[in-house]
C-alpha cells in the first residue's frame, strides 16, 4: 500500500464525543495518483469501543462508499470520517482510497480520547475503593505462585519452553522493522510477531489489575445455572474494576478472550518470593464493572479467609498464554516454509469455468482459485481472502465448499480460531445440503 506522508492524530479531551476528521492525502500521494478518478473508499479497521464512519453523523456506520460521493466542484475529493466513542483510549483507523492503481493509497487516522494510555504522570483512577495497581507484574521469577489447577506435564513444558517476552532472552523488541520475509528469517519473524501480540494483549490485561477491597462469599447467583455454591473449603470473591467490561471495550474484550485466571495476595505481600495464589475467573458471572473469582482451598486456608468478609488484596489478571505458546510450537514444527511462504514465480494458478451470478468479480476469482485445476506441474500457493466486514468473505468460502461438495471424493475441513461457528443460518443450511455437518 502507498502511505501518505504523515499520520493524522486528533486529541479529544472529553468522553462521549463525536469528532469529524477531514482526510487530506498530502502532496506526495497526490502526485502518485495524478488525474485518476477515485473509485472506492473504505475503512478497514474495527476498533472495540469506537465507531468510525464515512460521512457526517450517520445513524448507521458506513465503512464503504463509491468515490464519486466525495467529489467536489473543482474536481477534488473531500472525504469526511466521523468518529464516536464512549471510552478513553487511543483509536486507529485505516482509510483506503482506490484510484484503480496498485498499490492503493492508505491514510492512517488516530484519535485519542481523554488522557494518554499508560501515562504514569496522572493520578490513578478511583472506583469504589479500588485503585489501579502499577507494580511489577508477578511471575515465577519474583513470586512463589500457588496454582489453582493441575496443568498437564505437556502444558507445563510448553509454557517453560516459550517464556513470556519480558523473560525471554531471545526476544528483542524492534520498532517498525520492515525487513522482508524470507525462508531464512520466516520462523524468527513469526516468533517476533507472536511476542509482539502477547505484549500488546498483556498491556490491555494489565489495566484490569487492582489493589483494594474484595468481598468473599460462599454462593453466587449465576444467570445461567442459578444459585452456585463454592466447593467445600473454597470461596468466591468479587472484585470491582474501574473499567466497563462490556464486549465493545478493549478491557472487556481482552477479559473474554484472553483471561482465565488471576493472581491474588494480601496487600502486605511486597517482599520478594512471597506467595501469590492463582484464582479462576468466573466468566459467566462477570458484571459490567465487577469480576468474580473462585478462590481455591490452599488460598483460603493459608490466608484464613472466611465467607462474607472484606479483605485488602492485590489482584493481577493473567493472560492465558497456552494458545500463544501452541502457535510458537507450530512455527518451530514447520518442516519447511514452502507452504506458508511459497515462491510465487513458480506457482500455478488454478482455473475454473464455474460461474455464480451472485458473486462479484473478485469473489468469482476466489471461487475459481479454490475449485479450479491446473496442469499439476506447478505448486499452488495458499489463498488468503481479506476485506472489511460485509464484503462477502464468508459467503464466498461457503459457496466454494458447496461446489467442492458436489464431488463425493472431495474432503473439506473448515476451522476457526474460536468455538463459534463462522457461518450464519442461511450459509450453514446451504452447506448442510451437500455435506454431513
């Protein structure tokens, strides 16, 4: 993609605000496109807790539009991007301008609401007696961690093999490293990407850390299972969090997809090698600003905890690293990089004469690649389908699966990174017509 010369950043001091960003592409970018007409305009990123839209204050967010919508009298383009947010934070959007040339023009927009994230010069946020805790993260290097669950030996070995980025001597964070992927550096770059992802996710999770008052109880009213009682010798506790934990907030999203446990200890446990106790996060009983934990026997016994009491504790929520470590292992187990980083010059492009009236040209090309054949002398590279929401990615894949299902010799495996089905009801019913799902 062609980047314009600068990144546009807008600072807003108030929450619950709408701001309008006027996107100018810069002189250098204007020279690249010349007199070409703007054909397509799109917003590529979805930011939890914020809404970007093409145009001013529309009732429904618009993430794609024809370029002719933005043309002005003097044959220039004035593109307005509206922004709305109810949460403090730094939000980024990618505005793509397609002048029917490749690469397309990409303009990065950033909006900062409220104080800058991770600004230690500001006073800590207070909420019902709970304050944010900025102390050093607890690890096996500086604390004795009493686990709450029995991991298998295989899982423990995996976690030890791929230590967190801050403890891994082989990880060296690099800023804006634009080195091209090659066969020689592929595995190292993939490990670096995963560690960068872990650091970014861990930053969000660490914002949930609190020190203050917790309240213990021996029963909870679960919205799914009704009244739930703690096992003998164990307790539940509630922790107030100074953030909204809804799915559209960064903290709520991180809690839902990346956190299964927390470490807890009394506030006077600041000397090295103090014991900290692992507790299970009860996802189904998480409230808007409150998280419930299950405290296990040794924690309750060692700290002499009783039900219906309040205690001063520090709680540090833990990123679930097992999935990330599994991805690290998968990278190391690659026998070679020919499948994931193919030599495109020596790859064949499958061709198919199948047409579907409901598919556009790009979708039809993807269908032809998936279902087509070539002379067999060349290697076929993997196909990556990407695009904004609502552009038909899932529909195209479902259509290809249906087409492949017409041949009883074909086998199709559809996987996702979550347990939720990727297909809506209409697409699922179409596939079930041909496959035993």
